[in-house]
C-alpha cells in the first residue's frame, strides 16, 4: 500500500485523485482548459502600464515651440564673432582664461556690445561641447562659446522676398532629409558663399539649426535665412508657383554642365543615405548630377551641394 500526499492509503495502480482532470491547466490567477490561451495575463498588463508610465509624453505644438526657443551654444570663434557682428541676442559668453590674439579681438567686440563675458577653465568648455562633437570627439570650441537665443526660422515666402529686395532671380536650397547637423552647417556655409537666398528644411526627420550645425556653418547661419516647413513637397509646389525651376541632385540626372541651372532655381539635395525621396523626386522638373571620375561613385551631401551651387552661379555669370 502506498500513501499519497494527503496521507490517504491507496492500492498499487490506483491513480492519485486531483482537483483537476488530466490536460487541464491552472491559469495564472484562475483555471482554463488545456490548449486555451490566456488572453488576460496580469503580468503583461502590469508591464504595459509600467511602459506607459516610463514613455515620454508625446510632443505638443507648444512644447516643440518652447524647445525651439531655448538657448543653445554657439561654439567656436567664427560662430561667436559673426553672432556678435549680426547683433544676435546673446545671454553670456564663456571664454578661456588664457586668450590669444584673435580671441582678444572677439572679447573686444563683445565688450563694445556690452555683453556678459566670463572667464572659465578650458575643461569646463570641453564638458559643455562634448555632446556636439563629430565622430565621438569633443567639438573644437577654440576657447570660446556663447549662450544665444534659438535661431529664428522663416517661411518660404520670406526667402522669395529676400530675392526680390535684392533684385535677383530667386535661388533657394531645399534639403530633403539631411540628418547630419554638420552637413547642414556645411550647406549653410556654401549657400552664403554662393549667394543663395535661403535654405528650406523640414520640421521632422531632418537636422535642425543646432549648436553643431552653427559651429559647422562657421557663422554663416547669421546671414542665411532658414525656412522650416511641415512638408518638403508642398514647399516645392509653392516655389513652382512662384516661377522657380526645381532641380533635384541625383546620380541618374543629366551632367551639371549639360543641364541649365541659370535663372530662378530651387536646388534639392537628398538625404545622406537614400538621396531624394520618391515623392520629392517626382516633383522635380529635372535631375542633375556631378560627373565622377574616381572609384567612389558618390559625394558627401554637403560637398555635392556646394559643387552644384557654384555651378549654378557659374552659369548665371556666363
């Protein structure tokens, strides 16, 4: 005679009685039949609620506007110097305790404008610029940074107004998904040097005029208007109605020397990885390419933009 767990005797071969029949499984917190899926798992509900609590709140229009207006750093001598010359709203300037010649010149400009200047340790500047470096390196602050008000974005119509005031055919650079702030800064710098009337960027999935972009622009952001739009394709349609031709930079386009770029023009530069998006590509009037002779068949977006801008200017002056 064997004894089960309850202490009751049972004969050999007699099955032990249980509270549930074979195949029936007890669900977490209740009973269910074998094979039946438990759709109400308390631990899953708890996990989902916890995830909801941890998730950041969805950005509202008011929150986005507040973030856009927050002060950010101007990094490096060119960026700070041009901001001072352009009468940019600057809260304070932090400068290395051991300034050299060109740094003293900038400090002199700041004092003439009665701006707040504070001497700090170089290590402090390194810490401030760490998040804005390229390739994991600290941004080269050159011994000076400034806290400035956020950039003032404008509309596409504002860019056309600038061209009209100058008595020139509109020349606008449109960025379709440029995500690297250093590329954006490089394009802003080239746009100023090539005489473009402004740059158009998207509000989402695009690099914004951040501290890293301002540093890479070498102060050009103070002179190049930037229009920020919800939809790039809609902006292109607006430029078309204003009489501009839309030229998209693409490797499958006509070589730039054989394609007319003179006159009113919007030059569209695609993203670093994917180039022009399908809808934007279809909106362009024509595509233009840069002839290649080496082993690499593509250029950095900022470099390609600069080459095409100056080819456009060359044709204008021919």
